[in-house]
């Protein structure tokens, strides 16, 4: 399922079919870029902060562990908080 990125009206965010990457699609150029998951266990949810300066990616936790949430600065996609 694709989600329009609140941070940038020209991009769509969506987990890839493998679920381990966040796929960005620039709607003007159709150029794609990817953000890999940190844990490699799959992306479960995506959210954009109301300030549009951060993207939160929730990942599936290891067996028996709670999920992990990673906060990225946007548009640099630098990891900001775990």
C-alpha cells in the first residue's frame, strides 16, 4: 500500500514487496530511491511528523522482542533517533 509523503507532495512512500525497504517515488520524474530497514526484519508502519521534518519507520522486532521505531530527518534521511 502506498502512502503520500506528508513531507513532500511530489513523493510517495511505500514498503517494497520484501518489506525490508522503504521505497520513495518522485512523482514528477518517477525516479525511485530506497531506505533499507535497520533490523532487516520488515517495516510495519510509516508516519510523518506534523512539522514534515521527520519520518518514523516502525520495524518488526526480533522474535519475542517489541517493535523498534526509527526517526529519520527529512529530506536527508539521516537517522535522528532510535
